[in-house]
């Protein structure tokens, strides 16, 4: 049975994950099993629960208490529900909780990149994308446009960052993902592994020798890994050098590039398995 706890102070111990812990503290690198993340909105929480993610507590405005109770009824553990006035919670978030509800959840166990790739034909490889919104949108595009998995370099934003989770609309619980090269073998060793796993590797980059994204050699690949670079500088030369193809999206009107999340969506659509 859910336990409803009304609070009038954001220093309450039960709301520390929401009010007092930074993203780094939530992640808890020293004790990964104790790591948390924050999911926002009923839809995102429901997708995470359906994927088997473990909830720890809920925080909601009083006017959305019915949503929190509905969530609590769907889980097998007693779940504390913290609730407070709209004005108090606005101090926490900086805005009204228009989506109604926050949930502190256990970080899922990391997946193995090799196991993910063994079951995939199209994967996105994301290098050094640090903007949480872009990471969330990339996951949403991968889920919607037919890519099987997402691999991230060690310098990417954590996908379980609160904003990334929210922007992804929970799709990062539907698309398998893993960090590639966490043991220091990025990029050379990681790219070598992709080749060993049977992937042709295509770097998205603006270079004179790049082929167009609609080149039939790309869609003909049985297994394809599409590598996307950072928001500012794109992919470094040492990453491009490890790839089989350099690929660009033809531009018009003097525009030289797209936001990485927009470019990813175009690449996912064009290079999907037909």
C-alpha cells in the first residue's frame, strides 16, 4: 500500500534525491548499485516500469496525487508518495509540474555492448555529445525510426540525466544502450570491435570525400553503425579514420550543418532497414 507523506520543507530526508542531490551524486559512481535517476511525467514513469526499472519514491503536487496513486498500485512494493503544495515544489523545479509527477528510480544494470550488437543490424554510435536534450532526442529518434541500439562514448552525457530521460519520452528504456570504450579503448579499440562484430561503420562528417547519405552502398549494408559527433566540433579525425565511410547530408541555401539530433533523425530514417 502506498504511504502518502505531506511535506512542507524541501529539506525533508525523503525528498533528498529530488531537492538536494546533484546528477553526479544521484549516479553514485562509488556505489553503482545505489545509483538513482529521476523520471518525470506519468508516461515516462510507466514506460520505465514496463521495462522493469525499480521505483524508490514519488513526488507530486497535491493536485496530481491521483496519478501517483495509480502508479503505486502498479508496483509490487510499498512506495512512499511525497506531496506538497504547488508553490513549494515550484521552488524545487523552477516551474509548475505540468507533467504532474516525479519518480526516483534505481539505475538499471548496465548492458553489455557485445550482447546488444549481436542482436542488432542498425546501431547509432554517439561520440562526445554532452547536451542532455540532444542525447534524449537521439534516443527518441532511434526508437521511432527503426534503429536497434545506441552506443555511447565515455565522454557523452549520461542518458539517465533527468532532462535526457524527459526529452526521450522514456524511449531510452525501450532502445538497448551501452557505453563503448569505458575501459579506455575509445576510439581505436572500440571501432575495431564494431568491425569484429560484423558492422560497416559510417562516420557522419562534413568532408570533401564524404558520400551522400542516400548513396546505395550504405543501405545495402547488412549491418551498419552510424557514428555521430559532438555538437560543436563534430567527429575528431582519429574517429573518422577508423570508419569505412564518411557520410554527409547534402545542404542547401548555404547552410553548412545541422544540429546533431536533427542529423541523427535524418540518418536513422534514410539508413534504416527497409
